[in-house]
C-alpha cells in the first residue's frame, strides 16, 4: 500500500506543553473508569473545536489547548 504524501496540518505552538486536560478548569463531566486501576479517563470541554458544546469527549491525558485555565 502506498504512503500518503499529504502533509499534516501544522499545529500552533502550545503555550502549555506540560499541562493536560486533567489540570484545566474548563474540563467537566469526568467519566469512564480505566479497567487497569479505576482512574477516570474521559472528560468534556466547552472549547473543543471538534465538538458542539461538549458533544464529543476528550481524554484527560490530552495536551492542554490554548484556552487552558489552571484548576484550583
């Protein structure tokens, strides 16, 4: 099978490279426990580009986006 020659879209520089969705105050509705050790793995975000106000879930371990706000 031939490899795709299309280049990936360039991602903007992330100002929070060491932060995740788990650290963000905007993440809500944490759900779905891991089978391995029981920690929560999914959340919803109102700023997710691909969703319509939280229609789709994100992983709590995803890199923080540019709308990141530190959780208290």
